[in-house]
C-alpha cells in the first residue's frame, strides 16, 4: 500500500479509493500525538 498525503488525496479523489485514505489515517494517527486516541 502506498501512503498518500491528505492533500494529494483531495487532489486525486477520483483516482484514490476512499478506503485507502482511511487506512492511511488509521495507520499514521497512532504515531501522531495530536491524533492519538483518548480512550
């Protein structure tokens, strides 16, 4: 899987599946303090 920055995703929505973007967020989020889950 290729990690695609949110900006690139917004520019190429018609070319990039939405689920790949979701997986990107779920994959990178845990590594970012500001996006870390507070559960």
